[in-house]
């Protein structure tokens, strides 16, 4: 196959889900993360991530960091035409009681 020849491929929603979740887990302060929904339509990838965060942190900046990290990795790995990532802080992890 010639490198100049057109090549078509697709990245499944399942793969995109794994990429987003793995990238989000790399953000300090994230205890757990899961994709609430992933869809691809017209080249636009939409991901909604639900985060369980450590209690006491800046939740706004945590959500922003998760969004930016997931976007960067999806763009690098899948090169979508468009990308929409939303993040919800769904739960908090509290330190154990003494």
C-alpha cells in the first residue's frame, strides 16, 4: 500500500471510552472515573465523564484538568474532526475517619 494512498479507519466508541477514562485517571485528585456516555456522529466525538474526586480539592480546576487531559489524548490518538468533552464531579472520596 502506497503511503500517499487514502486510508480510512474508525475508532470505536469503546476504544474512545477507554482512552478518555485512562487519560482522566492520570490527573492528580481523581480517585475514579467512568464514561457516562460516548458517541460519534459526523466526525464529532462527544464524551461525558463522571469523576470521583478526593475531598478538599479545587473541583473546578480538577474538572478542567480532566477535560483538557482527555481532549489532548483523544486528539493525539484518534484525530477526530471535532471534540466535545463534559465532566461531572459525581462523588467525593473522604479520608478515613480517625
